[in-house]
C-alpha cells in the first residue's frame, strides 16, 4: 500500500478490466474454433 488509495484503486480496476477483456477474447476465440 502506497498510502494513495485513489491511484491504487484505479490501477487495480484497470488490471481487472484488462484481465476480464483477455478472458472474454480467449473465450470467443475458443467458441469460434
């Protein structure tokens, strides 16, 4: 913890969104095959 929850929360949210997007993309590719 850096003591700045705003920045930490933003970074964490972006990471979660990126991970979710990758999961969805992988799922669509798998379904397409």
